[in-house]
């Protein structure tokens, strides 16, 4: 499947000879109704006609132009730069910018054709500053896919894509923060629902990060998967001093301490932290580590079990249960 080609919908949208209603345009282009209305006021485009009830109707030409604009927004361009352009100028920009998102998506290792359009749609919601569409898209995907596939096959690669987009200057920091907040809300809601339904089977897992490690999404994804697998999770959030990690593990009688490291951590810091924790934690308390930090996987860890991919959590839980 060509990542730059919009998915084909064989069901024709509701229409009339005068054009498409705004709800159909939203489905066709992925642009929210509020966005279309704002652009109409701010940029003078689109310029819909009105039906007898005063509702907007968009011509086929305008819908096609909006599709081009929507794709350019996915590539990181701002509405103020593209909304007023004609089709020829939009096509020229698409030719110029098309490789950028393809590279970003390819790095997320997405192999499922059904998932690719969802990633693109959610990136678009972030780039167009549409938190409602982002929240709806993530919540709907979580319900449709189930929690584990949602975390492993969508949330994790999407988080990578957002980070890549920020690094390449396509997203601003506030856009990355918006994404983090919305996904955090979706995951916390799912975890809360699970906690009231599942019977804990162990282990009891304490989750946190070491000082200077501010990234929380990876930790939350791990919590969601462990909770789904029947573990009891106690999360301290991020940036917990090592002494407090040890004290919390003792206070909560943790069977496992799980730490997340991003690639911002230096090898020396990772090694020192793990050695100190292993020396201070009870021998029976397992130490699990994971994340994007390459230092975790460059040498055999004697202090901890390293999980390079979220799909490796379930076997680790099964191994712990077998041993206990």
C-alpha cells in the first residue's frame, strides 16, 4: 500500500448536485467541521454554497483541494501557508514534501496496512491542533483493537512517529505535549477500567524512572500491559531518586521494580543506576528495564532483565509466575 495514497472508501458520501454537506467533507478529507469553518472565516477558503436550510455545501473541486491541503498538513506545513493556494501550487508542494512523512512512518515499523491510515489520521489531528479528533481517534482505536494491540501496534509506533516529527521540526513542543496528555488520558481510563474487573495474579510491580528521565508514556504503556496481564501495578511517575525507589519497593512489597529509560540517558548513568539499585534492593525483588535507550541492549545485563519491545512483557510475567 502506498502510504501517500488516502484509503479508498467504496461507499459514496451523501451529496447533492450542488456539493457535499460539511459532515461528508469531514469524512472525505479528515478535516474537522470546526477547522473548515475557521478557515472559511480566516482565509476565505473554502467557499461553500448554501442549501435551502442554510447549511454548507462544498463543490467537488473544493473537496479535492481540501484533500491536498490535508495531506500537506500531515507533512508539517501550516494552514496559513497552504489554505489559500490553488491546486497546481498544492500539487507542487506535495511533490516537494512527500518523502518526509513516508520516512517517518517507515521508521515506526508499521507493517499492517489497516493501521497505516490510522497513524496518518492521528498525526494529522496533532498537526491541525484538533484535540477532540485526537482523543476520539485514540479512544475509538483502543476500543476497536483491544488494549494490548492498541498499545503495541498503535500507541508505541505513533509515539515514535511524533518524536520523529518533533525532531525534524514538523511538530512543535506544545504539539508533542498535547499528544502526550491525550494519550495519557486514554491509557489511564483503560487502566482504571481494568483494575476494577481483573483479579490480581502477581507480580506486584513498582513502576518509575530514575532522576533526569522525564518521559512518562513508555512507563504508562508498560503499566497498561501489565495490568491487563493481571499484575498489580504501583506507579510513582517519573524522576524518582534511587533511595526513594528502594524505600517504595520495600513499603509496597514489590516483587518487581520496572524502570523505563529513553535514549537521552548516557550509558554510564544507566549502568550506575542499575548497579546501585540491584545492590540495595532485596535479592528476591526482580529488576526489569526497557525503553528506547540503546545502552540497555549493548551489553549483557546481570543486574536486570531488559525488555527491548513491549511484546516481551508477557513472557517475562509468565516466567516470573512459573518461578513463583
